[in-house]
C-alpha cells in the first residue's frame, strides 16, 4: 500500500500544493480516513459557540469538510448545522449553515477504483451533500464502517421539517432583547407619510378604536379589511381613492383573484397625485368577457387628478408582469388580463417576467455553475485543475467560452434584468408622465411585489435609508402578503406548505461536468424541502436587484451591500419572526410579534456597536446628490453577479469588497477613532474649564470674605478709637496692647492704685456675627474721683450745667446729657452693646 500523503492545507488558494491537486488530491478518493483524528471532547468546547436557547441534538466526530479537506466535529443543533475545526477549535463558516437555509440534503456513496497493487479493487466513500439556499453546496465525508452519517442524516430530517411552526428556533429562542413592536403601527405611520399626514403618530389605541382612517384630497385609509374579511392576504388597512366607498371596495374584491383588489402602494407625499397601485389578475374568464362595474370604477378613480380645484383624468398604465401567453393561458382557469376598452384612457403592457418555477430552476443552475467553476468546489478541487488543465473547461482555451456560456444559460441575470427594466419603466411613467400605474401578475404577491417595491425604491429617496428600507419591506412584502413560508420553504400555520418527501436524487449533483471523474456516484436518499411545493427565491432575487441599483448609484443608498447580505442571511435563517408565515393575518394568529425576536432590532443593535463606521453603512452615501428619483436608462440595466453574495462561498477572495471601498472604510474607521479622541479631549478640556471656573468662583468668594473682614476690622478699629476717646474724656486711661486683649485702668482717686481690668473681644464668624461660645458679658465699673475732678473737666462742667438733678446725683442715661450722644458714659457698660451700637466720630473730634 502506498505511503499516506500529508494532509492538505485548508487553503484552496495555496499554490504550493498545486501539484498535489493535479494528482487528484482534491477529489473525494484522496481522503485519508485513517489519518483523521477522532476528538470526542470538542463537544464540550463547542458549547461556548451556541446561541441563546440553542442546544445540540446530535454530533459526529472525525468528519471531513470535503470542500476544504478540513477535519472536525459536526453538530446538529435545533437551529443550525455547525462544523467545528479540530485544528483551530473554531467554527468553520462554510460548513456552518442554519437549518432553514438548507434547501435539500442527500446521502451519497462514491465508489473509487483502488490502485492495482491493492487487493481490494474498489472502495467507497460515504458522503453527505448539503445544498443551501444561499448559493453554497457543502459535502461532508464520514469515516467508513460507522453510523455517524446515518445519525446526522436522521437528525437533519427531524430538525429541518418541524411538525408545527411553533417548533422553529425563532419561537424557542423568544424575543430576548430584540423585541418586535406591532408592525401595524409602523404601517400606519408610513400611510400617514404618503398621505401628507406625517404629523400624526399612529398608536395601538388608534388601531383599536378605528380612528386611523385619515384622508387627503384624493385618497383615504380604509378599515374595510380590519378583520381580514375582505382579503385574507392583505393588510388590515388599505389606501383607496377617496370617492370609493367601502361597499364598492367589497364588491370590487369579487372580481380579482384571491380578492386582492387594486389599492395604492405609493403616491408622492407632496407631488402630482399620480399613484402606483397593485392588485391581482382580474377574473375575466376564458373569453375575456367578464366585467365588473365596481372594479372599473375603482381603477378609474386611481387616475383622478385635481386641476384648479376641478377633477380630471390622467393616463393609466396597467402593467402585467407576466408574458402575454401566460396571461391568456390563465384565462382558461378563470383569470386573464384587462381589456383597454373596458378601462377608459388606459394602456396594457406585458413585461414577460417568468413565474416562480422558472426562477427556482434558474437559481439552481447558477448555483451549480458557481460551484463547478469557482475557486473552491464541493468536491474539493479548484476549477483551474480539473482534468489536469489550467482553464475552466480543460486543456483547450477555446472551451472557456463554453464555460462562460453556462452562466448565460442559467438565465439568472436575464431574469434580474427583466425585473429591473420593468421597475424602471414603471417609475419613469409615474415620474415623467405623471401617470398612474396599476401592477399585477397572477396572484399579485410575487412579481408584483418585486416590481412595485423596486419602483418605490427608485421614486422615493426615503426608501433608500435604513428606516425607509424597513418601511418598504414591511409594506410591500410583509403587509401585502408575499407568502414567505411557501417561498422560503418553512411551515405555515396550516402546516401544508412544508412537506418533505424522499425521492431519488439522480442528477441533483451531476450538473457539474467533472463530478464523476474519479469514481462513480451512487445517490441514496435525499431530503428536499421544496419537492412539489412553491419554494422559489423571489425575495432573494429582489434583494439582488437592489444590489444592482446600489452598484449603479453608490451615492444614493445609506446602506451597503454588506447590509443586504446580512439582511438576506437573517431572512433565510428564520432566526427571527418577521418573515414567518404567509400573511399579516397568519402572523397575528401565531403570535409571532410577541413570541419571536425582531430582525430589524437585531440589525440596528449590530450597527450601534460601531456607529457610522460599521460595515452596514455606505461610506459614499450623499443624500444631497440623489435627493429625488433615480431612473436608470435601459443601457445601464446590464446586471452582473453580486460578488458579496454569489461568490462568497465559491470564490471567497473575489467576493470581498473592492480595494477602494476597503481602503475608504479603513480611513473612515481611523477618522472615527480620531473623532472619538477629539471628543474625549474636548470633554476633558471642558471639565478643566469648569474646574477653573469653580476655582475662580471660590477665589472671588474668598476675596469678598477677606474684604468683608477688612471692613469689619476697620470699623472695629474706629469704634475702639472712639471708645478710647470717650473713656479718656472721663479721666480714665485705656491701654490697647498688640494682643487681642485690651486693658482698662481706672482710678478711684489720685492716691489710689489704678484698678486694671482685662477683656478679650468676642470672636467673630466669617460673616461678622458673634460666635455662640462668645456671648459672655463684661461689666466695666467706672468710679468718679471727686466732684471737683469732674467739674474741673470741661465735659464735667457741661454735664453739671445741663443736668437738672446736679444736686441730687447723676442719673445717666436717663438724664438730658444722654442726648449729646455720649452713650458710653455711665456707671455700667455691657461690652456686647459696645459692638452693636454705632459710634459717630464727629462727636469726639471737638476735643
């Protein structure tokens, strides 16, 4: 037996192992099963990667991701298929896919001829093929003589086809922190904006009491479908012409397929009054001779315009999204298309867009083309190395053209171009001719939703913002009943739209021309999520069209292509409840809004982590550059593959954003960091400025206190000098020392020793008030030496002359001498009174 070759690097772009790939190392027969380690402790490590309420159902060890030849552990959880690398212990993105994103999965056996020297002439490899709705094809290889593949396959069969819608992960996880407010309120707010009543704010109380039926000169909001009795797939509120009564609306509903009457989807909030309306096909019958007066009156009212206060008619276009032959064929089943003779001043136009089945087949062909000719294929081989050649088709360079033509044969880009061209034509009629346009297909919820919402995006710049894009999707896709459960392949409330059947998968994986180069492929069991159902990538195709507009008008959109990819991944994963069920009525019956998380809240939370520098923001967005309509000319409607979505699995290097955008985003991040640093510095400077202002205020206060203290000191000094002069005028001596105490020397007679009293002035507070502990009183006794001494004094003589009781003794302060202001002369003086009384120095200056 040949010596085993070393395990190949996981990178499929490594040129160093090109020779090994040339020798067949990239094919299924090159798997070295005996060299794959079996690590059974990874499941405990992988628990940290689980989401909230996510739990492991089954796991397989020693599994190989054939696309990259990487060994790891494969987990089946209640939300996704998760592949954990043995080498890095990290989740491998290519091998990890939500269960709802899996379109189908098959068990396969590859029989490989052994080398001549080996006794066993043939061996088999057991594989599991996973085909995703997001353009990827994954192949897992399992160890022989084990039951791991059967365990994983059975777990997928159980988890990808829940019996009830409530068994989906969105209900198990719950709303968490991404709560979903009732979208009815948001729908009404959008209606108010379209009617020019944006100053009104909708609320649940308004919905409950029915007070949301506002109107303008031409249109009104009708509540005739508030209980979904008129049309079960329409929203609870409808915009209809003002001159059409609710009774006429109900009558007109009987003439349209599934009762989807003509209603207004968009009108310019302050424009010409032209409207963009939508409906389903009319029930004209095989002979196309059935008519409805109510329907004709309703359609005619869409063309009303006011000129100088008078109503007149405008041009009406009826855009049928189907090919003409399909519309005629529907007449055999009671459907059909309108006749211009029955609808006055109208013109019927057929866009020729194929139905959902053609779109599904086209998408499958595109996916197989990318897997076959991509840098990394599901068989582990690069397209440059097939059959030993370095071109797409083999050694002959001329075969490259055949490979390229395969892309055209898929028809996907042609379908995208048809949708873009039809939408641009509708937008041009409304914007350039001020004409009204009524759009419909068969049921009015697939091609009609594509055309109407894309035309809205071209006409109204509001829809090219984050909030506007949400309003657009919720209005024209969710509220107007695009059957997401049927088209995505998830269970509905009735449980009939999710029937998984097992069937032969012959040819399901053989579209790639080099699949069976190294052995024979024997399909075993398959599990298809859309066998004999209505699965179709209609919404995915519309998002692809939006990406084409974003490529043509990079300055007109607030969001980026990365946002569209993440948004589409969230829709396909069914992780949130916004896109479950087939209509607004079903979502209310299931309690989706209360029980499940909100996709919009999740994406907003993701963006808030980095602000405007997040990858969801378009760096080139300039709302002033495209503040109106964008009408791409026919020559510009040449779509290309959407790299970020179509090529991310098959050509990961080429799927990245261009170097210019990457460099611009890097510069934006740097600018954001500098901006944050600047804001932090400004905040710090502001704090320092406030601190300086506080210090300056404190300094000014201290200066005021100091000034007040100086004034009090000066006043006390003046009062002390006045007291000293007053006492000295009585023949006493007052000695002020440098300390805070002052001494008073009083003489009772010339021969006696002077008596000395010490007094400490009361302590003052900063505001000049007396301290509570300094309220003690000091009484000063003054003894008059003798009458002749007093009489010898000039003041004494004045006092003796004025005193009426000079013979009976001095009675100051009751005597008349007190009127002279010598209030400090007396037998006793309270020192506190000295501090409170005013001293007039002018009285003592006469000495």
